[in-house]
C-alpha cells in the first residue's frame, strides 16, 4: 500500500521523465526504466481498455480507478506535465546557450542507463544479441535522417502526438527527437510556451490514442520476449548516442514563424582539447550524469516505490 510520500517520489520520477522528453535525443522511457517504474507504467496504461472504460461509463468510477492503477498514473503524468510546462523555457535557454554541457550530461546519463538495463538480462542467446544490434542500428539510423519541413494541418498534429508518445515510452528514442524529424518540435514547444490550447488539445488526443495502442504491444513483447525486448531497448539507447554527442557543428538552419534561427542539420565533430576549451568541464559533467544513474538505481533498489 503506497503512502503519500511514495506518490511524491513518483511525482518526482514523472518530472524526470518530462524534463528528459523536452530535450531532443533523450527519452522519458529511459528515466522510467532506470527509476524502476517502467513495467508498471506500461501495464497501467495497457489497462485502459474496453473493460475498464465500461466500468467508467457505467459509473463504477472507483472500480475503474483501481483497475487502471489511477493514483500511480496520476502521480507520474502530473510530474511529466509539471516538467513540460515549467522547464520548457529553461531547457530551451540551456540548449541554446550551453549545448555542449547539456548534451554531455545526457551522454553520460544514457551510457550508464544502457548498462543498468543490460544488467536485467540474465540469459544471453543469439536472438538477444541480434535484437540488441537491431535496436542499436535502428536508433542510429533514425538519428541520421534529415528533419522534414513542418506541416501544420490538424491531422498531422494528431499524428505527431501519436508518434511522439510512442517514442517517449521507448528508452533511447526521444519523443522530442521524433518531433524534430517530422518538423514539429519547435512548433509544439512554442505551443507549450504560449499555451495554444487548440494545438495542445489535438496533440494530446493523438498522444493518448498512440499511448494506449502502443503500450499494449510493448507489454505483450515484454511478457513473451522479455530479454530480447530489453536488449532491443538497450540497443535503442546505445544507437541514440549518435544524436546526443556533445560536440556538433550546424550545417543547415531554419527560421521559425517568429524569425528566430534554429539548427536543422548538425554534424558530430571531435572536441578541441586545450587551455580555454570546454572539454574538461564537459567530461566532468558527463561523469556526473553517468554516476547519477547508479545513485538513482541504488536508492530505487533499497526502497521500491
């Protein structure tokens, strides 16, 4: 039986997921996995189906709430929303002004997250190795795709929400990065910052639809092919490192509707090492991100929330 402080911790974990999903290249699913709530999250979302909805529409609200693990979902997604709406401006500012340090932190965080996930695989088979390689290759390939130009039709906003939310619950594949690829990242970030309720409403309906459908599929995979699925998720995280390499040079930009220039295509480069460079601070920040995951997982193991 969870207590109030347990739900407060779930709220913080949700905030971690939300903060990660604002950054293209880092997945909220990664945070859910390393904080020990991933499978409960997937199974809780999966429980929102025709059976549970029938309880709701027949006014058996208490039974419905219990069946979908309502207090858990409320705590986690409240945290996600709090982060998205409070950190959107801050993260946008940091990505523009301190990109190397932000990417360095997440680079270290994702490496250690993949290691933590791989520790859950107790039996390695040929299929497990192949699914890890496949996950790595797919994520790496996605990070090399050239972002598309934006499409602002309502149906495409709905589709964007469905696609992004699927990526959000996959460790290693960022919903924000998917939005960037299909030309909707800056558009949705602007809608969040300026509280454009119609756009956010359409996007949210698409996200909820995609989340319910995809969580059922992912839950089935974890039940039937647990180790192979975990290996693929870890592979996704490894392949995503190509996107979050801290040192980049912008080769193409785009101008948003407000006349602000943003990077569109970036190429990874080797860092400059020497006096006055950002190499040493960036490495120290990456080490901090790397260590933080093991601290979080250590706390989570001592106290299951």
